[in-house]
C-alpha cells in the first residue's frame, strides 16, 4: 500500500535539508569555513526524516496515538544520535524549529491525539 505524504511535509523537509546544505557550504569568501558536519551527515538526516514521513503516513496507522508516538520517539532518538555524532552542530535553531514542525504536523495529520503541543520535547536533545 502506498503512503501519500502530504506535499507540505515534503516541502518542509526539503527546506530543512536545503538550509543545512546552504549553511555547510558557507560564505564563498571564507574557504576555511567548517560547519561541523558533512554532506553525508545531511543525507543521513534526510533519510531519517524521509523514513519517519513514510511511516507516519501509513494509512493503517491513522489514529493510533500509541504507535504514532513510538514513531516520534524513534525519529527524535535517531536525530539525537546523528546530531551528537556531528558534535551538536547539525541541528541548529532554524533546523530544530523546522524539524519539530515537521514531526508535530505530520503526527497530527496521522490522527495523533495529544494534550502536549511539542511532542518531541520529552526525548529531544537538540
């Protein structure tokens, strides 16, 4: 069964990844700039977010808050590990806000019922 990922979630993921790449490439005038992460790290982040979106968009999951929250916990934990490997430099403020928005909104679209707005905060280290 095909998961239909909402276009706005794909667009948001793309903006997050492009922001990481733009920052990594730095200012052309400063050839010595080091963002603290590589394109491979960005690709790993992209894959983690893509896997989450595919999983949370599964129609069989709709409305199952327990399973949705398990996916949220898993994606946050995976991002914690990746960001730690990058000495906490991969996920900066703009990316954190975008990633939280992506996770929260896609969980809501999947039918999550929660009294907590920031469902990532309990596990998030970035």
